[in-house]
C-alpha cells in the first residue's frame, strides 16, 4: 500500500474528520477544541518562564511583554469558555458587553461636544441594546438594517436638534463609524448562531471558535513574520511593523490552521483554508485601518482593559472587520432560509 493511501485510510478512521463528516457531539467537540487551546497556552506559559530564566539584559522587556500577552490570552480564553458554557444567550451577552467596551474606548478618543451628549446616550443605551436584542432573537433582517439605516439617519438629527454646528460632520462621522465597527460589524460573530445550516445543528458555537482562532492566530503570525522576515511595509505612514511578507506568510499560515480546524466546521478542508485566508487578510487590513485612526489620535492603544493587549478595541478590531465577510460567506454557501 502506498504511503498516501495509508494516510487517507487512517484519516477516514478518525472520528469527526472532514473526510467522514461530524460524528462527535457538539459538547465533546467543543471540549476537545478548548483542551487543545489550553494545551497551547500551557506550553506558551512554560516557554515564557523558561525565557525569563535564561534571558537577561536588554531583551528582558521583550520577554515581559510576551508573558503579559500570554497572561492576557489566559483571561480571554477563560471568559470565552464561561460564555460558551452559558450557551447562546451567554455568548450574545458577552459580545454585547465587548461591543459596549469597544465603543466606549472609541468614543473616549473621539472629539465630542455638549451637543453630542444625547446622541451618545442613545448610541450606548438605545441603539446598542436594541441591536443586540435583534441578535438575541434571531431577527436577521432587523439586525442588518437597524444601525446602517435607522441609527445613521436619526442620530445626526438628534445632534442637529441640539443646535451645535461646530465640526458637526466630524462628530457625526465619529459616532457612526464607532457604531459600525464596534457594534454592527462585531455583532456578526454572535449572529452566526442564528444561521440554519443543514446537518450542523447545535454546533454553531464552533463556527465562532473557528473565526476567532483563525483571525487572532493569523494576526499574531502576521506580526511575527513581519518582524522576522518583513522588508516591504504595506503602509509606512501607518505602521512600521505591517509588511507584505507578514501579510502573505501570516495568511498562508492561517490557511494551514483553517484546514486543520475544518473538522469543527461544515466546510470542506479546501473551503476552510480559503475562508481562513480571506478572514485573516480582512483582519490584517482592519487592524491597519484602526492603527491609522490611532495614529491620527496620537495614541498607541485604544485603552488598557486587557493586560498585555491594550484595550478591548485593540483585540476585537481584526475580528470585527473579518466577521461580516465570514458571516455572509457562510450564509450564502452553507445556510438555508
């Protein structure tokens, strides 16, 4: 028997493999996935402690930054795991909370005036909760229209009624752009739970896990390859660490990860790899856009909510840009009405 045939025969015997279709239950699959993530974090933690023991001198700061990021990942994985244990409602509430925190960071660094107070109150305490109420109840048509149509039309009216016209266009655009990225785009992640995918019932949380793992891992890999091999910057005036080499190598590394995670999705191995590539590149470009805004505001991080990772918006921005594309690819090709 040839080696390729032998490998294929072994793969066909594995439970829940993409060659045979899902056979493990959704809970078992989720537990296995989180066990793998925890194992990676344990290894990363041990590696960080080894580096702290061996490395001295000027590179101590780099090691401390690495260990802080690993600690931050532990916190985020625990929070996500608790939300997954709570099921659909827990996940929607978690993303609503993250949207609120990200929007607060965005608005804090945006120029506002007294005339915007009612507009901001409406954004945080009317638009955001009502939008997530639509996600909670699976009102896909309402959720797709609430912010880009109704909120975008009526919030500037609220500001105009206050009679303050100084920098009116800039202020209105800041509020609208914040809602678009932090709430509308980001909410496409929990919106995945409402898709009806034949043969995939009860496994939608795994789609969220696939998207977050691929995009966040791709973001880290792109930074690593940019630092290690990068020579040609994508936008030198925006970022000195984002390079074309990092974009390409990080994207193809994410493709490999996506193909390895195909067993938790309704995708074939090839489809999982291609979707992972698209999502990762969208995350990369989204981070570039948000970095341009930070440079314009004169800050390095959106906030300091997550130790070692900056603010919430620093972490969710890549996922926020990738989520709408991922959602509509899945909806168009695998979901039914």
